């Protein structure tokens, strides 16, 4: 990813489609997501299943393609003036919301202002913005205190929280209050009255959607053509049931097939295994900085020293080392911001005697640590079991509490003590694309109560992050990231547990499945 990148107004990709006719829906696509969507509002959750749900319904001003290059999406183009301190974005003509109202600049202004109260990159954009206003019905104007070339990247990024555009009447909802009416302007609309929590979500093709008339469909970029009348998300936490349903054709697509079934699915001519996310998924054990022993940096260092990335990855995805990486730090291996700095903290096998010494030095007295683990997400559950065992071997008293993913997400936002529904550790996985740089790694923040759940307060990380945004070139940015990683291994905002590459599986008669993440435009039945 080029981190200092402007984007010429109206720039389109090399393939030009002079006229795109929206395809007629032909049938229903049935999809088994990684879990149920417990929180519908994409501004209120960093869950990737919430993001995937939101991208069915909402559109964004810009969109990253499968190579993480940002392109115009809802915008026709933009002008950059006053030495980079004024951006004027022009909306494409004909955009409409699912309730029939036109998409206007004031909707965009309200949506962006709600988004940037919750999003890490959005908060940086907000800090450098003097004024965000609707210059006309189709023109959105940013007046900046200083140049911010990453503005399109911020508004069109892959990761959570996405800067989705909703009607002003909804976007004026406080950023701390969930929007429950899902009205967007994307290629599918949410059929709220057919939702069955824990079981089903339904999306119907939006006949009023106007796709881009140029470009190549790629991840969040290019024309978004809906080929199905309906997409039904069928929640199937039991992996055997999901595997059987895919093979018999009861479902068309299983987002995250358990690795134990990959070989079985691979020999079925009616099923295709596909690695659509080449960035992988990174393991995270997040610590609570507000409560109990995990607020002590020595306790966090002891936990880091006890965990084996190799053991976690083997449990999550199998013994085939082609499917995973260990020795993974706080940035994506093999990319410009990654470095070797601090990686000696990730010993294999782990030095649990050193972990015991750190734990003793911390003053830890065996208090139970509440570890929230979802039982309905196989990969996170496997991680939780391995981490719990490793911590117990190092002298921790771990209370691993298994529950559904929706409950984990709800409790993760509880800042109170464990006796009042709080916690000490939460395990999850985050998209590897989020580890490309400090702007996108939500877990690598030190902003206290404004940070993602865990509320890590590490002022030095925040200082370095802002230095990275201001750095003149990629070489300077890489040097700053090496220092960020050194500080992160000292302060441990979270324990990285490795990187794995998750296959998806779908019926072999489906074509047009996009790279990057599960998206439903462009997909059709052959």
C-alpha cells in the first residue's frame, strides 16, 4: 500500500465500460457466515461479520480494491486545492437510498461525522479538519488545517469501521447509540422483518442502485452488480452441519470452513476451495487495561512470554506450516512497515519459567482472570483453549468463559469488573490487511478509553502514530514502525498469536467471487 497517495479527480481504472446494464436477479444465494451478526450498526462494532453485513447494504465514498488501492466509488471525483488543505468531493448522479430518498451531500457530512467519532483513522482526519460541509447537494467540502493525502484511503478502507453513508436522519444518531434501521444506498437492501436472530438474515436486490459506469469490480471498488434477487445468510455454528449443507447444495457458500474439512471438500467436484484473502487473519489476545491484574504491564509481559504462536496456529488451522506464520509481530510480515524489532520476545518454545518470574515480580497473587471465548467461532475457540493452557502452565489462574460470539462482543465493551460482567482477556482474530500500518491496526492504539475494547493507555504509541502520519516518505515511516513495535513489545497492548490463511468454500457453479472479503455483487451462478 502506498501510504502517501493522492488520487486524481475522476480517475478510473484501465477498463472502461461505456454502459453497464444491471443484471436481472436470477435466484437466491445462501451463505453461511462465520457467525451471527449480533450488532447491525457498523459504526458500533469492529466485528468483521458486522462489516460484511454492512457492505451488503451501504456504499462508501471510495473503495479499496483487492490490492488495497483506493478508487472513487460514490464520488464522481474530487478536487484538491489550497496546497492540499481543501478537498471538494462530487457525488455521482442518481444515487438513492433504499427508502427512495436521494443521496445528498448533507447525508455524507452527517455520516462521516458520526463515523470519525468511532474510527481510529477517522479520529485523525477529524483532528486535521477545520470544517466539513455540504457545498451543494452533490459537493462535500473538507477544509483542513494541514494536508492529509490519505483522505481517500481513510474513507474507502477495507477494515472496520468503514465510513458507510446513511441518510442524515439516521447519521445524526449519537455515535454511542446503535442505529437499528439499516437504510443504505448499496446494491442490496436489508429485509428486517425476515431476520431471525441467531439463525437468518435476508438481503434483497435494490433495483434503484446505480453502479459505477467504469472500472473493474474488485473488492470495494468498481461496478457493484447484483445478480441475485436475494441473499440469505444462514447461521450454522455446527461445522459438520455446514459441511454437509455445502456438499448437498443446501447452501451455496460457507465463509470459513473448518480446516479439518478442507481435504474432504477439495475432492468434491461440486465445491471449490478458494483463498480470497491473501493478507490472512492475525490472532489477538487483548488485555483489559482498566481492570485487575492485566492493568499491570509485568502481567501482560508474562502472558506474552507464555504463549506459543506455533501452538496456537497448529490448533487453529493444522500442522501444515504453509497455512500459517509464527514470529508475527505488530505489522504484517513481508510488508514495508514490518521489521524484526522486538521479535525475540516471541520465543519458540516459549520460556514459561521467565513468564513465571515476571508474574512473581508483578505481585500477582493468583486472582482469577476472566477470559472471554466464543464457542461458536471455531478458530477463536481453538486459540482460547491453547492460550488458556499456556497461561495456566505459567502460573496464571484463568477462568475461560465460553459463550456465543454476540455475547462476547457485548461483554467486551463492558468496562466494569468481572463481577459486573467485565473481563480481563478477550481473544479474537483481525484481518491481516489491518496490520499493514499504524493507521489501520485498531488494536495498536494507546488512547485509553477512546481506544478499542481493552482501552490500552500508552501515550508513546499515540505520539509515534502521529509521527507516522506526518513522516515525509515510506523509509521514515518504516523506521517509526520499528520503534512502534519496540514500544508495543514492552507495553503489550495485546499478545499477537500468529497469522493464518483461511480458505473459503463455495459451490463450483458460482463465478465472480471477489478477492479480499466475502462480497456478493459480481457473483453469479454459471
